[in-house]
DNA sequence: GGGGGCTATGGGGGG
DNA sequence: CATAGCCCCC
C-alpha cells in the first residue's frame, strides 16, 4: 500500500491501519479503552469514500447522535462535504427516519408518535386497572421492562405465552398475566399509531422481514457497508436487523463491528455479549483485529484498570498497555459524610485547576446514580465553578413542555390516546376522570381511538358541551396545521389551547419559569423552521414539518443538546460517560451498596457488570484520577454506613497515592457574587440587522462573489454555491475564515452588491 | 370535580 | 429524603 495521497493513514499504528483498510467481508475490531477506536472508524469510512464508495451506501451505527455528528465532522476533514451523506446515527434515530417513509407498509401512519417511557407506563397502568389487577404486584415499571425485554428478544405475546421459562418466572413472581398485558399493550400502541423505543427496532425488523421484495431488497442494496460501534451493547433484536441487512444470497457481508466486551454495561436493557460470540459463529471467515495500545491514559491509570478488570473471569483475551509516562498516582479521598465528600471534591478541583492549569471542561465528576449530583452541584456553586449536569430532567421532560407537545402530537396524529388524555382536561374544561375513563373504555370496546369516540359517539348532556368544545378546538388546530409551518402551528396551539393564559395567571417564580419554558420551546421550533444553516457534522435537513420536529426531540438526550458555555465541569452518570474522556476524573460514591449498587449485590452475578462499569469510569481519565467515598450518607431518609467499595481494594498500592486522612477544613466563605451562573436555555443575542429594510432575494439570484446580508449573521461574502443550492458564505462579524453553509431554499439573504 | 395536606414507600443505569 | 397516591373537604 502506497502512502502517497493517503496521509490520514499515517496517523494510525499498524494494527489500526489494518483494521481501517480491511473493507471487504466481515470484520471484528476489539478495541480497548482509549485505543483510537473512533479514529479507526472515521478513517475507515474516509478510506472507503476515497476508494470510490458512495457515502450514501455506508451505514454507521453509533451509540449517541453526538458521536455520529462528530464522526461525520472528522470524515469531512478528509474527504470533504460529501461525508455528510453517510448514514450515521443511533439505531433508534436512523430507523425512525426510515420508518417515517415506510411505516404505512406495516400498518402505522408515517406520522407515527413516539411514546416515551412515561407514555408507556401510563398505557400499561390503564390496562392493569382495566384488568382489575393489583398495582402493587403488577408494578407498571416492572411490567414495562418485561415487555421491553421480550421485544428486545423478538418474543411476540404469543411466543411469550409459549415460553416456559418466562411464564415460570412470572408465575413465581405472582404475575402470570404479563403476557396478556403485553398483548393488549401492543394492540393499543398500534391503534394509537404509536411506537415506543423498542418498537423503533422491532417495527424496523418487521418492515424488513415482512417485505422481502419491495423494502428489504432496497435497503440491502443501499447499505452496502455496515459499521457498528459499541457492539457489546447491542441486543438480540438489533443484531437480527443487522443480519437482515447483511446476510442474503450474493452478499459481500461487508459488516464491521467494533466493541469491547470489558465495557459492556447495558445488559439491563437487553444488551448481550453473546452477540460478539454469535458474530464469530455467523461469520466464520471474519478478520479480527485487537487494539490494545491505550493512548489516552498515563501508566498508573492503565495498570489500575487492568487490575480491576482482571477480577472478571469471562473475557476476551487481551492486554491493554500504554507507553505514556507513569503520571500521577491515583488519589483516594475518604470522607466522613456525603457533604464532606462534595466539599473535598470541590476543593481538589480548585487545587488541580491551580496546580495543573486545568480548565473546567477538562474535569468530570462521575457517579453511579443521578441522584448523587445534588451535593456536588451545591459545592461547585459555592466555589463559583461552572458546571453542567447531564442526564437529569431534560427540557422536554418538563410538565408544561410535555403538555404543549401533547397538543401538537394530537394535532399531527389524532389517534395518539396518551396525548389526548394529557390535554383533554388541561386546562380544565370540565371533562372529569370518570368521563375520560368512559371514553377510554368505549375506545377499547369499539376498537377505535379515543378521538374517534369523541367525534362519533354522542355523550350525555353534561359532558356534551365541553367535549364538543374540545373537539372543535382540535379541529381548529388541524385546520391550522394543514396550511402553516411548524412554528405557526405551535404558536397558534400555545395561544389557543389556554396553556399560556393559565401559566400567565400563576405569578410565582415557578410559574414564571414554566412560562419561560413554553417560550423557549416555541423559540426552539422557530429556530428549527428558520434554520437555513448546515452545521458542521449535520446533514442537509429540508424536512421542517412539525411531525419531524416532534420525532427529533423524542430521540434527543441532553448529551445531544448544545452547550452554550463550553467551559463547564461535567457531572454525569458513569453510563453516560461511555466513550468520553477527560484530563481529570473524579469517580465518587465508591461504597458497597452504591457502587456496586445494592440491586446488583442482591441479584447476584451482576457484580461483574458493576465492575465493568467501574472499569469504564476509571478509563475515562487521561492524567488525573481521584476516587472518593463517604463513611456515612443519607439514603432514603436515614443515615447509612457503608463499607468502602470492594473495587477500591482491587487496585494495588503501587498505583495509589497514600491515603489522605480526614481533616476538617474551615467553611468556605459564602461568595458575594453568584451572578455569572447562568441557567441553561437562555439565548445568545443575535447580530442586529435592520429588519424593516430587509428584502430577501430569490435563491437563484445568489451567485459567488456577491456581498449579502443574513438576518442572523450579518454581512458576508458568498464564496460558492453548489448544485443543491447550498452557499458557502464568509461573514464579516464571525471569527477567522469560518465559512457557514447556508441552504438557499430557506435562506433570508439580501443582496448588497 | 378539584385542590390541599398527609402518609407510605421507593430504593439504577437509558433510547 | 423525595414524591406518588390517597383521603377528605370544599
């Protein structure tokens, strides 16, 4: 292989290069932490494109949408803008995108709703109530996870009933009717034109499985090259979909899986390491590459990680090593209480920032449970250290936001019963619980949606008026939706549903906040509609329907949302930290019953997965690693005394800093200025252009060399316009020679010269 | 039918 | 400690 013209391959070591250039046939890459996996994945795709593979024929499945965007961004630096045509994203988001086109072929509307966990639980609760079952025994959360597990293993309600093992387990747990709930739940979702998260996979499977000629063929032809990152965290269903796409007569089996069994941490949602073993069976002629050199962490950290993971018996044989310096030994903080743990971590952060000149964004605090964030937030706030908490209640999970979104959902898909139940009496319009229950029952008895019941069945005089009003309201929304863009509909709904009025009446601080959230939501939709810029790593999105907006936000996690102040300390669960790296990492709450969690200890044989989780946690650190625990902490109301985590003992002394004894520090004085702590969601000011004099030009008139004015970015020069009518523009007011890509079909540009 | 206050209970990770 | 769910009163 000649290196001329392929300089990016020089950035890889031998084994990485072999993995990145083995394009044909099945490939398995076992990649230890920090082993340059992302680099291999990106250059592998770049290499394909350089050798003439059409980017649209590449399917690259990643664990988060953010990872996908970053990957495309990096590929673009090698092969240019066509990198954006690669199909890269999560299983859920890419399948949702395909289902938006194909869902009608399997009996769903293309504008299907995505039910979140709350919607799902609510449907299940309703079924349990209707069946007169004990809600204590049939806890909706438990039932939901049984159903989810069944779906993840391609077990239909009928197959569930026929499965002796599942039924025996349910009988033992005194829940023999889960299969009935499952069947009713599936029927209800179908009737509601709704898919839950598992359905995005399951219905994708059905689509491909049941339509071999029109659909499966098409996607087999389209996705000639498949790459799957974090394969150790895929479930059976996901793997079966991959096989439908890959295994067929004449197939070249161009599938590359990348993963690390030692980092498998999602078995609770159906992920199974068996997939890796099965892959070896299904593709016996596969080529295997092991990336064992760690470029991320210094020696003490790598050695400690090896010591820890070696306590697990079942493993794919590998030896992670590094040629980096020994670095700093791992620091242990032993605190008396969780409050002191928080203080000591905050103090240590300040010390590290001074001594090692660290920025906030180079530091992360990782915990086992999200509930642990609060104390660290308090302490960081005290010290005026900016931080951001991931994984908490996301913006779209807030009640008022969900309420408004429910109206939108119902307007787009009137079969969405969960949305209907949420808003039929909100704001209050005198349709009470018993009436709603009655409607729901009528819907079930007649196998129609609740909306159909409202529009087709006559009600007694008491509720007739209020129901009539509600039906009229939704009809008005639908009429508006037929002739307006997403923002106009949303704005109309917000103002005419009564939600804004209701919130305005609430003068409390919380009420004000809720109103602000509604405004932010509307702003967000406006931005979605108006956005004419193609961000780096983003594909050209020309579908600006409300329906698309709703689907996008259902699959968004707050790791995907943009951060406006980038220099913040990261607070997140170890699970969310997968794939990330930081110069300095604090792993906190290392106590028995917390990490490893009491659930894992109670269930038995889950300690190995907790250990893998701990392994993931410590391998996030590049140079500084600090492990902390508290002697006592409040858990559910009372003081608990837990022993230090067994994982601490698995690291030998030679990798540890001497244990620092507990010493009380004086209270840190309350800072005077807390002002620069800005809540998330506030908007940055836009460049001001006189809107009144503004006249947008016809897209076809924009030519390279012109000076133009953009409402958001100000004046700039058009550098080029491509065949998709995407212009590259350099704006005067912006940094460096940073070109913006603007979609002219949506652009608001005025020609100056 | 709606709101307020009290009691019991849960107890993890996420798309 | 939180908060969901329940009961009671308006």
